[in-house]
């Protein structure tokens, strides 16, 4: 269960300073005035209605500043469309709110050879451009990642058509539910659609506006695509509409993790006792809060513990299954570099997991909030701790699926341990899984694309964490999580490795985030590499120390000789 980081559904990119917020407000006002001017000049019927100025300004203020910067002011009428969709989304009876339109495709590299009168160019000229311009940050970073993408000769051979496949722009609006964005991207993938550009916004009053530019729909028809999307989205918006037979089948498939009226049933082999009496827990201060639960520091039988409590109002069958999965996995694992499970309360509505308390906090907080720095020997030890914990999990056929800095905790002795098994899974017999999970900034491309994946997805995430330890930066910090995901999959985007990085560490990073999973190393190889790098770093430090000591002795000798 994600306790701290919900940014896969967020429109945030990074923290903003007061000065930056003031500048953003001025820029937002400029965009608002320009949109209003264009609407009036176009004699748009709605532009002359009383109260539009206030409604339009309220619309911009509901959305993050990035909306104003990204929206195409040449298409001012699209802003009115967004305002209308968000208004419709307030009534549950209208949901799902979906609009689909065909848009201009970007010309291929050799399209200049086409005749201006060719049917493809003529057709394209009548289509509107996308609602949002392609992110300049994404384009710039894509250039840095280009070296990771091997050109597909077969694809290149089909780029002579002047324009690619039909491009559709899909706009969703709904109430901003947890995991909604993941469900939308999963749905698009199921339909065989490739996301070329994505913009996700959350309003201050709890609604979402998500816009995707996709290809892969076999024809230019928009109504067929819209109808298909509505049909697929109805069960997400209204779970009560799922046929009882399907619901029963799903429950049967998950029989290992059933929820009953008085407790959450979790498989038990009878060899351990981990059920905790809630009354024996003593709560102290709240450490963190997330969409699904709160994390507290407390005590249990005089032992300092961390208590993760699920929010009762968020409790549904999916969350209960996730809770059961986490308990099922945690009670099976015991390793120096994995947070130790102590017990759980499994009687709804009070569901909680109790673990050892990690006084050092998360690696994420240390790097990004406390602005801490890991010197190279310590960095390599931290990376080794993570690798050993992950290697233990993989040896026990457990795929973490959400390896990232917020889920790596430090104890009082600076030992780093892997935590948070809410979305971890025991590997299937085939070793292949397909459910999308995790957080986009750390996520492997095959997971983002909803393709089958295995334990090598954790290796990719480890590579991003290792880069984070090295640079102390948030991965793709100038992109939203969704833009980062599109860049990783479509553009081969990867973080930039600093030039002064140890050559073998650079090589390890590049191996870990290879596009093809089978080319990534396993954790035993990573541990060996880290050990070798640590030895070289230590030897180099000793050589420098000897050189300095030697130089100091000789200088003293020379000084005494001259006297």
C-alpha cells in the first residue's frame, strides 16, 4: 500500500517556491486574458454570455498552473470544452465523460516530398491540432534518451507515407479517484492504443481532466472508439453495473484472500501467530499520510513499532485483498535488509500492519527533504543493502513491483531495508505478470505498457533508485509522472548520468535500465559489481592518502635539509 507517494495520479511536477508561484499566477493571468480575447474575436456564442469572465477565471484557478502553460491558446474554444466537461463530471449520472476527436498527425521526416494536393495532406489540413502542445521538457529529455532506443528498420520502412496512423485525442473527466489514471492507461493499452502524448490534471475540488493523444485505432471513426471506451469504463465508474456472474468469478479467483464480515481471511500454515489485539497497540505521533492509510509511530508490548492503519472510508474489496497480500508476503520473509513484520490486525473496520520502527526515515526524505548526501563509500553500501534485500525477495519468488526511494527505510545504524509490500506479488508459475502497478517515475517500460513482465522490472526500478542516490535528484523532475512514463516508453527516455560518475557505476546503471528486460542483470551480479566498485573506490582513496602522506613527509624533510 502506498503511504506517501500518490503522484502517479497527480498533476504535480515538483515543489514550488513563493516567488515561482507568484510568477506562475502572472503567467496564468496572461493566458486567461489571451483565451478570453480570442473567444470574443471569434464571435463565440458562449463568449458573450454574462458571467463568462468569472467562470473562465474560476476554471483556470481550479486547475494547476501547468494547465495554463500547456493549453494551446490558438484553440481557445477547447478551454470552454474542458470547462464544460468538468461541469458535467460533477453529476455521477453523466459519468464516464469521454470525448474523442481526430487530430492532425505530425508529418514524417520525408513528408516534404509529398504533393501539397495529396489526399493525406488535404485531409490533415482540415483537422484540429492537439489541445495541448507537446511538452518541451519531454522533447528535450527525449534527445538525451535517444541513445537507448534501437531503430527498427521495419518501422523506418513505413515512414514514407507522409503521416503516421490516424491520431485520436481522447479526453476523460471524472471525480479524481485513487488509481484512476492507472486504470485509464491500462484500458487504452487493452484496446491496443499507443499513448503518444498525455496530460493529466487534478482540480482543487477533486475532479480530473485527462487528455491522451493515441494511435493504434484501425480507422478514423471517432464514435466507435468513444462507444468502446464508454462500455469499458462503465464498470470502473459504476462497479454496481458489473454482472453478478463476473463478480462471482473474480471473487472465486481470489479465494485465497477473501473478505468476510468479521475478518480478512489470510492463508495460515499454522506455524506462526501474528494476529495482534488492537487494544495492545499504543499510538504516538503520525509519521505519514496517504490516500489509503496513515502511518504512526507507536509501541507494542514495550517495543517501538510502526503502525500502518487503513482508512475505513477507503475500505473496499480491492484494498482488503491488497492488505491480505501484504500480510501474506511479509509474514513469510525475514532478512536483515527487509523491514521486519511483527503482526497485523485483520478485523474490519480497523485493519493495520505492525512492523519494526525505522528511526532513520526513508531514503527519499533523506535525499529530497533533508538534502542529505551519501559519499561514495556510503552510497555503495546503501545500494548493496537494497540489492541484498531485493535478492532475498527474488530468491523467494517475490516481485516487489514498487521499488522506489520512499519504500527504502533506514534504521538507527544506517542499515537500509526494503519496505512496503502492498503491491508485491508471489511470482506465478510461468514467472510472468501483467498487472500495471508502482509509480511512474521508477517504473519499467514493460510495466508502463501493461505488457507481461517478471522480476527484471524490479531491476529497472533499482537502476533509477541508484541514479537517485548518485544525483540526489527526483527522476525526471521537470516532467509530470505521466509525461515521464510516455517518455520512457515512446522516446527511450532515461535520466542523465553525471559525467564524473565512476565508469563501472555508469555501466551498471545503463545495464539496469535496458529497454529489453533479458539484457538487465540479476541482483547477484549487481551485488558483485557493487563490491568490485567499492573495492576500487577504497583502493583509490588509500592511494591518495598515501600520496598525500608521502608528499607531506618529503616536504618536511626538504624543509629541514635547507635549514
